[in-house]
C-alpha cells in the first residue's frame, strides 16, 4: 500500500471546487474515477485527516487529502539526467527556466521527462515532501507549453513559506507574451471576474457574475508584422489569467489553441507566453530574490529584432 498526501490547489493559481472522486482520479496517477470511488467507499481516502466515504463530497482549495493506493497502481517516479537552465540555487530553493513542452510534475500520460524528474536527479533527496511522492519540491506550476521561471523548494520550511507567498499573491511575476494584433492602448489594466466557462468546463472565461477577481497590468514593448510583444504583471493569479484577458481584449496569445491564438505556420505546442521575472522573499534570509528568465530565441526570430528585449 502506498500513500499520496497532498493539499488540493497548493500548486495551482486558482483551483475550482471539485468532487472528491474527480479530485482523486485527477491527482493520483493510474486511478480512474470509478476506481477512485471504490477507494473512497473503502475508506482509503482521508479528507483533512478524516475518512470520507462520500464520492460527491466537495473539495476546496487548502483541503488536505491522503489517498491509499495498492502497490500495483503506483508508478515509479525516477530521477532523470535532464539538463536544467538554472537561474538561482541555494540550500533552500531552486529557480529554473522551464522550456516549452516540459510538464512541471508527473501526471497521467507524463510520468517521465518532467521538471520533477530532472530536479530529482539534480537535487538528490533534497526536495520538499509536502506535495507527496509525485510532486516533490513543487510549490507552483506553469502550463506545459509556457516557458520560463519556476521555483522549487528543497525543504518543507521553504515550501511552506513560498506557498504562503503565492497564496497571498505577494510573489512578483512578470510575463512576456506575443499577442495577435495591436492593443488600442499601449498600457493599461484589465480587471474582470474569471471563472470556469459555463459552455466548456475545460476553459476559463470572463464572467458577468461569479468567478474571482482577476487583475492584469500590461504594457506594449513593440509592435511588428501584425503582432505585439507585451509584458504583463499579475496582481492576482487566476488560472490562464493572461491568456483569458488577452483573448477578452481581442488579441489572443499567439499559439493559444484554447483561446483563439492559432495561426498558420505556428507549430503545435508553441505558445508565446513566457514567465520572465520572478521575485519572492527568501524563506530563510528574508531577503528579496529576483530572477529573470531570458526569452526563447524564437521570440526574437518572430519579431525580427534581437536588441529590443
């Protein structure tokens, strides 16, 4: 028997409430929704350290889950010698520049080649264990096709500190994006309510009612060839916030197949969204740490200039 212990929503910017059986099946590899129901009914799932036998029980951000799974369903998550572009490292934290196409942590369909596999090889046993065996060191994540800065924690104390900073939206994050067309105003702020789309539950959307407050500040860096390079600073951190807000303005992120950003010639999986600047208070020293991940070369190639960044 193996145990998966995790806090729902701890590595997500804005997790929605979810059924217990769906939460278990989506978080534990190899567990289908039907089998998750069996585990729940067999009292193999603890919600906030208490057995819960109700499959439809609502799980909300911050709930702690313990899932007991037979050995045969637990995959081996192994260290892999994958090169890392390290922006900052000490005994407590590791900040890397994640490439496009790399998943942050193992999940169904992606048990190898992830940032976690690479970090396990680089750090050995020095990764926080709060998020369980599938997500050691992971305190937040960015989408597979998004490039740029990701911070990982090497011990539980650092993890708790960084998790609190992300929860309070006090982490300084600046993203670079190439959007389609040119914004009417070169600088501005988008403030809306963002929540799960009512027509497509796999998407987020700007809502007239409900959802959560989402604020994105943006500025145009340059305009060229029908595209614009913009920089976005997040005041809040909702799921797909920049992608949703740029699409809402009528200028989706180039390569965004979900929110209308695909154009001829853009390779599948090439999303022009980059987590550039990342700033946080160091969990041990209390000093402000700031890193900037350089833009991928294909940004410069698209925009036709290497000196504007």
